[in-house]
C-alpha cells in the first residue's frame, strides 16, 4: 500500500455489535439464490440468463489468486453443490498484461502453483491456460452450466469481463472478494479524500467485516480432462509468456498465500504493537509487507482485517485505517475516475496551483533515465529508488518522499507524473494497481487538501530531506539499502 498519511481514526464496530448486525438477517441466505452467508451485495450479474446444461460450474479466477478466504470461490462451490456438478477453476495467463514484466510474472506464478495445489486438496481441478483471459473464459464456458468470476476495478479487468460477457451464453456473475466493502456499496461516487470516504465505509463495516466459511465441494473435478499448463516448470512457463526481462525477480519476496499468511502472523505477533509509532521509520521494519500479496489477490484483505482486529491492542486501529480506508479509497478512485492513470485525474485545485508554478526555477532537473538509475544529488532519494529496483517494494514513507521529489525535479508536473507512474509500475510488485495509481496521484495533490504555497509545489503538500532526518535515521536507511545491494 502506498498512502500512509496520518489522519482521523475509523471507529471499528465491536464484536457484540457485529454479531447483532450480521446474525440471522445477513447469515441466513438462500442457497438457491447462490447467496448462502456471502452478502448479496457482493454479487453482480454480468450476463443474465438461465443456468445451462453443462459438465461443471466454472470459476474464472483472475484477480483473486487464492484458495482461501475467497468469496467468489465459495459462491461457486455453493452453486456447484446445488446443481450437483463439480467445480472447475480457470486462470488465463497472458503475456500481454500492460507493463507487467518478469518480476511480476515470477511472483504471480509462485502464487498460482500454491493455489492450484490447495484447490486440488479440496477436490477442485484448475485449468491454467496460456491465453488472453477473456477468450479462455468464454471457451471454457461452453461446457459450463454457470460462470462465476472475481471483481477487479482496473480498466483492463473491466474490459475483460465485458468482452467475456458478450461471448458467454450461460449466466455469468461477478463476486467481489478483494475488497472488504464492495466499491459501489462503499460510495456511489468518487470521493474527494479519506475524510469524506471514511464515514461512508465505516457505516458498512458491521455487515461486511465478518468471517467467511469455507465450503466442501460435493463432487470432485480432478478426474476431468482439462487443457492446462503444468506450472511446475516455471522457467518453461515464463519462456512461453515471453515477458519483458529487463527487470528480474525481486530480492526477498516469494509469492503465494502460504508466504503471505506466514508474514502476516509474524507481523501481528512481533510488529503490530509498534506499528503506529514506528511505521514511518524504514529502518524499523514495522510494516506488514502485505501489499504485493494483496495486489495479486494471494491473501484476502478481510482475512487480514479479522486477524488484526482479533489481536487488537496498540497499532491495530492505525493498521486497519490503512488497510480499509486508504486502500479501498484507492479502489473508489480507480472505479469512478476514467483518468486514474493520467495527470487529468488530479483535483482542479492541484492542477491549477501546479500550473501557476509551472515556470518556477527548479534547483535540480533530472531525466527519466537519471531517475531510473538513481543518479540524483539526494542520497535518500537514490536509496529509495534502489530499494524499489532491488526488492520490488519501497517503504511507504519513502515512497511518498520519492514521488514528491520527482514532482520537484522534473521539467513539468505532467512529466513528473508520467515518470513516477512509469517507475512505480515497472519495479514495484504492487505497481499497476489501484493503490499504485492513487499513491502516485497523491504525491501531486490527489486525496489531499491545499497547503501553504511554495515554489514549484504551489499549494501541494511538500516534503524534504530534513523532514526525513527528523523522523528517523535517514543515513542508516541509506546504509541498509546499500547492504541489500551488496548482498
């Protein structure tokens, strides 16, 4: 996650209130309607139509690459059990996802292997095919009685689902599982800031912040003959995908649900109590490192929230603020803003003030190549860029500083925006997602208020190296990144 700014606290519903609000009224769903204990508001019909005669129910897994705490999967199992059919999971593996490279594919394949194995233990077969996802889903749907998919707010995800809906003949539904509160339930419009979004999503938490029960498929699908990549030879799979190889696998991060759950347990046990006070110190390693796993849908945000709330105590409220309010505000932004990956997405006030200071003298100016190669005058900025290039993840506080300085040292705010987005998407494991787009935009004033005017920034929030040194040992951070580089 990108946005780690301090702000008001969300008031979390207590366990007693949650039990009252999510009891019989919400938990007793009709299996015939495919609801069970999965909230009906999570389900959206993409193509109306009757349940067809078919060999199986198809779950098109794409945004939620996991077999645990996956509402779309559990919904699909409910429907398969009701119809007396086995469940088949399909994943379309395309080498043409915008800006994805070897780093992203390697991490994703780690997770897909684990998800496939977990599904097999539940008696569910997985078909991973080297094909554009929407085309593969439509082909698999020819033998399906019903198609279920998970939700995604990015432009390409929405286009995939729309294209597939035109070619799928049977009923086709989407189930939201990568957000705690479905994006349209949280708000009916693009929100200005966390301050306007927080009360809206808070009102929904009693309904949605509830455990998910795992189902058992009644019919095994492992005996079905399905066309699938084996996944056990990642080098062969990657070679077939032909991804951009300029960026290699990240140091220190392995993909997959098991890895994510292990990291989460360590964080809750050892780091959560000091999260609020030490999260902005990159030397303290007091953060959860969940963002790459959330990006690929390898862990559920609901599962994380429930585990953190169960632990309680110091740090939990601050962490849940970031996981729910800040993260889901980014999804609100991507869903409602058609220009989420463009400078045009900014508030009018920020575009106006940056335009007024467009011709201000910049003390330093760098090209995109100089930024990418960490060749600026600032050792702290260079260290942040190197951390991202080496590990695939930059500490959240440094990521804000990094973006602010790209704005300050670029020929124009528009050029700076494009450079920041390019670098973030190329090197970050959690780039190319709503939080990445919102995080870059935040550095240019999105989801923020106007501050006191100054050169170049105008009224957009400013950060400097002196501020880093006041908060933590910035020189120790430089040494820490250098050690990673030398390892």
